[in-house]
């Protein structure tokens, strides 16, 4: 199996096509990347800017460059000795435009007689033999807007097929609609009545039954061609938790690819481990991201930031477990209620449970599930924990919960013992976790927003250097080929934004003053937002991404407010609240006093944020695992949640900057760039670390923690990978306040070393004040290698 040393993620779009990406290969190679890592490239719904709404798995998307584009990129990468990793989406397909999805079109046209009737996870009986499509507006006579044109049924711009023999010229469109294998229903009914599995709450992404061998084979035929023809060397699997049996899927994929390198987008809760028997090298790296962010977080700041959050709520502190129980239960009762009802219909009739109590008990178990899902019989302890917690919260449901526990497979010792309910429940729990926690609670708990990141637990504030060393050592032993990441297309904030927000943990009281002053001044100007935690969240985003435009801030703030669901919402939102929020942001940018307070604090933490950014990047690039660099993040790239983080990247500017670094003119007296807003220092760190790792893999075959000595030794984190030594600064604001390093030292392993960033030699016991005089980080290479 060929494995990557590192990857560079490209978001392939109609603008950044495969053909154009082939032209970037030289730059990526010069940067030091080992493999090119592509977002989904199968044909997507027209206009998709992300590719996760695959409309046809049979071909490379022509808009993204088509088969010729893939070959051009693969040839360019392989000519440089680089591999190609592609993101694939086995869980669902895009059905927003039915005529663009041949499988879905066939299903709608032929119903249960379609060759794709079993491809989509449809519960036909629940829809009266029809697929329910929640698309109609709120008008009283929406069906009167139906038209029969060119042998199709049309509703505004939506086009649907007509079953053979169900219509004739002049027929009433309503009557034609009634004869179809589908029924168009009001869009609001979908969350309670949808009868096909979807991706989370997105009705236009229909779940695929990839567990069916025929469906697997047909949906992976094009992917198999990529592997067989040597175009693609590895795969990234999107959302395996949505699959009926991820273990079985990965085994089939291993057979199909001949054992190619595979990583999975699996979200692990703190302390959770990936099932050991999965045919995968590991996760895509959110678990690593969470450790690195917390390593750079000052535990001493927890009290001040917690107190601020409580004051903004009227004095009531957040109990994280209570908050997420509430948000998950709300999802189960509302946006994902159709999924809970489907589970209730799978309860055997002889179980002795009434429908309503089964629904209530299932929703409560889902709301108490501590991780995304189990893979029974593995993970039964998580199911038992959920059952115990649900019973404790709802003693009135103790009987139904106990009955459901057996049906959900809590005592199963083999996969064959699992019934339909148990299998479907495992596909559902991750939906509730993702929507209730990532997409709701994370926006309601802005104590320190650098910690509200995918796969993280924001109630877990910081990790000590010792805890970080233990985790990195474990990864070296158990997951040496798992991916590591700092930014992805799904992160709520880019690594640069989180690095600066992390500094708030060192300046909690000051930050409380900023938030309080901004709120007071806004209220004096006549703008009372009325949601203190959201004000805190928005101000952290502004400071983290400063300088940021007002337009981007408004877009982010409205999305965050609607996701939080506390003061407004995506559906039936509060226009008055949103207007107040927008006016508050306008004051932040244009009121001289408020802007001075916010901008002044941003400038105060900027240098410390740069230090954190370099530290996190160097640790990620040199720690055990396969580091991924998300497009553009070799510079600061201060981005917020999607779609902000999918803005175009200026690769030409990056290539020119890298060329200047390789033939330096100017800079400091030593010929190296200063740490500053142009991010040349980050590009230097990124390129030198990637190149060292690629060109000297023998220096990265172990993991040994290194401990500094001296009164301020806690401001350093260092390790030896077997000849490559990483040294980074922690808690830079506090270090600066103490006057910087003085008598602290670090004992290097035996041999003579050179800092690949500054080209300075170091041997034996080194003074940190000298080692870290130019940069807050150092990467040392043993010179005899």
C-alpha cells in the first residue's frame, strides 16, 4: 500500500477545475506536499460549489474538468512522484434537481418497479406507496401551480417525471400528480413525514443503501476505474457514520481498491477510539486538531471567560451536558422527528410499546447518546450509558427504555443478532449529535470559540503538555498513518482565526471588558441586541479574523444566530432581532468608540495569535500522522465557517512568495522573513517542515517528549521524532508579560543540529532565548542525516 507523507487539500470547483489544479502541482511539490488531496469530483448537482451533492456516481463532473481533467492532474502529480487522494461520498446523493440524477429520476418515474428502488433508503409504506417530496410552498393552492409540459410535471422550476400511462394531453395536473409514484408535499411537513433517509436535515440529499452489493458496485464503478487505471492512490470517505455498516463497507472498499490508503471522516469524542478492525488508516484529523488547540489554551483563563459567559446569560452558568441534552432532544422532536418516527415504526408489534411512548423513549435515548454512534457489538458501552442516562432523566419511561435497550442490541454479541431497529438507530444517533451539538450548541456556548470545533468538547478547556505528549505518543504507536488537520472545509473557523481567539484564554478579564464596553456603547447608541452570548461569539469572530469586512461579518453572524436558534432561526426567524444584530455590527465597524475598543484588542493579541498559529502548524506538520494542509492555509487565511472558508485562493501570490523565500532578498539580517501580516513566516514554516518530512522520512520514525528547564519552561512544548526536533512556544502573551525567556534551556538529543528555519547550528544544551530569538518555533534537523 502506497501511503502519503503529507497531503494538500484542494476544493475542486467550476473555477478551480482539475485541469487548472494540474497546473498547481509544481507549486505544491515545491511547497513540500507529498500527495494532492481533492474534494469530491463525481458529477454533482449544477451549481454545487462543494461537490458533496453527487448527482451521478458514473462520471467525473464535466464542470470540474471531467475525465480528461482528472488524468491531467494525476499525470502531473505522478510525474512529480506525488500521489492523489480523492474524497468520495458513499452515504447520499444530491436530488435537488431530479432530472440531473438518473437514479432518482428512475425511482420517481417507476416507483418500486425501478431498478433503483432499493438504491435509496425509502420506506414506501409510510408514504402510502409513494416517495414524499417536501417542496411545496405555504400557499393554500400550491397544487394549482402544477403544469404538465413536455411529458413532465412541473412546479415552478422543479421538474419531475411522469410514469408511463399516467397522463394525456389536457389532463388536470392535480390529477396527473395524484397518479405518480411520488407526492409533492408542503416543505414544512418534511421534518415529520419524510419517508426516505436523508443527510442530516437536508431533504435534497437522499441516503443511499450502499450496503446492498449491487448498489455498492454500481456507485463505485467509476471509483474502481480510477484505482485500476492508476489515476488515484487513496480515498477519503465522507460521513461513514451514515452508513448501515461502516465496517462492512470498508472491507468491500479494501477489496475494490486492492488495499489502497483510506481515511474516514469520523468524529471521535474525547477519549473515544476508532474501531480497531476497520480497514482504514484512521480519521481525517479532527481529534488531533482538538488536542493542539487545547495545548495552546491557558487553563488559568477558564474562570474569567466562564464568568463572562454567565454574566451575559443573566448570571446563570452553562452546564454543558444539560445544554446539549436539550439541543439534541429538540432536534429529535423537531428537525429530525421523521427519523425518530421511522425508528418507532421499526419497533416490533409484540414489544408491548405504544407508539407515543416508543417515540418519546427513543428520542430520549438519542438525546443522551454520548458519542456519534455505536458499531454493535462494539460500542455497546455507549448504548448502555445512553440507556442509563435516559432512564435517570425520565423514570416515567424506565419500562419502555428497558424494552428498547434489548431491541437496540445492548446485549448483542454478534452483528447477526441485530434487528432492523438496532441498525437504523445506529445510523440515526450521529444525525442527532451533529445537528444538536455541532450545528446548535456550539453556537450557543461561546465561552472560548476556538474550542467549539468539530469533534471537540468545549467543556474540556485545556490539556497540559504532559497530556499532549501522551496523546502524540499514543498516535505514533497506534495511528501512525491517520491524518492530522488544523483547517478543513468543515471547520467552524480556520486555524489562524482559532489561534488568535485562543489568546483570549490569556486575557480573559481584558476580553470581558471589551465585550462589556461594546455592549454598553451600542445600547447607548440605541442598539440592544438582546442576546449576550451571541454578541460574545460575533466579537470573537471579528477579533479572530481581523481585519475582516463588514459584509463577511454580517453573513457569518446571521448564519451563527440562525444555527444557534436562541433568538432567531432558519425557519420563521425573528427579522427584528436580525436587524438589531446587523445594526450592532455596523456600529462595530463605524462607531469610533466601539471600533477603537474592538480593533485595539485585536491588535493587542495579533502577535500572540501569530505565535500560536506558527506553533500549531509546526506541531501538526511534524507530529505522528499524515498532516494535511487545507488550501491556502500555508498563509494566515483568516476564514470563518463555510462558505467563507471556500473563497478562492490566490495560488499565484503564494507561489511567488515561496520563490522569494527560496531565493531571499531582504528580510531580517539573517535573510529570513519577520513574523508579520504577510504570513511569509508561516509559509517558511510550512514549506520547510513539509520538505523535511518528505525528503528525510527517516527523521520521523519515533516520538520522544523533550522537557525544558527553568522557571518559564511551561511556555515550551518540544519533542524529537527521531532526528527532527520540534520546539514551539506556548501561552505567548503571558510569556511576554513575564519578560520572555531568560534562563530556560532545552537539552537536545545527541548529535549536531541545524534549525531548518534559520540555518543556525545548535548542539547539546541550548538556551531557549537564543533558539527562539527569531521565531516562536524551531525545527531542528540532525546534521548527520
